[in-house]
C-alpha cells in the first residue's frame, strides 16, 4: 500500500524549546559540531492509492489538522517503497 | 445565568470552574465533549486540563469534538465563551482567537501565584474589573507561551484586545507579556492563568479571580 508522508516543522521564526533542549543535551553526551536543532513531527499515512484527489485530501488534512499553520509549516510527499 | 462548563476526556478543572460559576452567582451546567448540545446555556467555559492527552497539539483534537462545533457556531453569534489554560489553547486552535500557545520558553512547567493587570474591562468576562486593576491568581502551565506574528500583536494592542498582561514576572515567555486576549466582538476570551482557583479565601491565592465569574451577571443587570 502506498504511503504519503506529511512532515510538520515549527516555522523558522518560532522559538522551538524542544529543539533547544535536544541541542543542549548533545554536548553533554559527547556529540559536538551541531549548531542548531529543530524538532518536528512526521506523519505516515497509508492510503489505497495515490491520486491527485488523495493528495489534495492529504493537503487539506495537513492544513486543517495535522499542522497548525499559525506556528508550523508542512510538506506532503509520496514515499516510494 | 446558566453557564455551561465543558468536560473533555482529560479535562482537569471542570469541577473547580463549575464551583466558581456557582460562587459567582450563576448556575453551572455540565456539557459533554461528545454531545452536539449546549443545553440552551447563556455562556460557555472551556476549563483547563489536558484534553485528549494534549496529543498532536494542545487543543488540536478537542477543537473538532462535537460540542466545539456548537460552541464555534454559537460564539460567532455572540455567545460569551471563556477558555482557561487548555481552554485558551482550544480557542486558538479553533481560530476563535488569534495566535497560538507553545511550550514555555524556559521549558519547565510553571506553577505560581501570578500578578496580572486587567487591560480590557469591557469584555463579557472582565466587566467586573476596573481597567488597569491588578489581580493575583494561580498560574500553572507547560505550554503557555502566547505567540503571534508582529502584525497580529500590533492589531491586538491597537484594538484593545489584550485582556490581561503578566506583571512583575513573565512566567512563560509570552510575547508582550500577554496572558489573555479577546476576539473582535469581546464575547470570546482566552486566559492562561486560572481565576477559577481564586474564588474563596479558604484556598488559593485569594478571591481576585471571582470577577471573571460575576461579570456576566453584572453586565446583564447593568
């Protein structure tokens, strides 16, 4: 069954406290060289088939529900298996 | 007046809110998230808590519950709606109020008696206060940082839609110290601190929160 992936990320101008917490933990664990971390969400949607209609539906889903477009951006893509 | 208090799965402060409603001289009516029914109430309170476990985003799932369909429609027609804490988050997710609430800037849960300044005493829920009056009520949140883009913030300030502002300490990084906002009509108010926990001398930080529960009656008989 094909899969559509929706990635949701906090907008660049929005403070991301979770990403900052991860960034702060990295050097404590001995990982160096990372200058910034942003944390987002990934949704994997299994669908019967990928059509323009299905993708439009997913787009609508992401816009109204999966992401809050006041604070987050999202991308929709089909994952090849 | 009959004021509905909505219970979602994960709601925490519905009992306290209903009690505050009664102490404020109103009748409290329990509303259930799964019902398409406001039971003919004169106003609605969305109380604090962790509705739907805060899954996805705080308030994101509650916003699509059957009762919220009714609340959103009725709010558009002028029904007074007060969202406290998680209720504020639900109102933002519903787009009844602008902006959003994200994790506190310092990343820790905060629980304290918080001083606020009432910036707008003309809303359905704040008319019992004086403009500029300072009150102290409990505040408890992990995701209470109010944010919006600069244009929205300027508009809110310009239209007098900042209802309450944090004084002395900004406990969660909210932009421009905003603790509560209202919609254009002034019937929908969202507030991060908890006035329902400050309505009796016996518990809490005093009785400064009572005004949020007496305003409707005062307005009705004014």
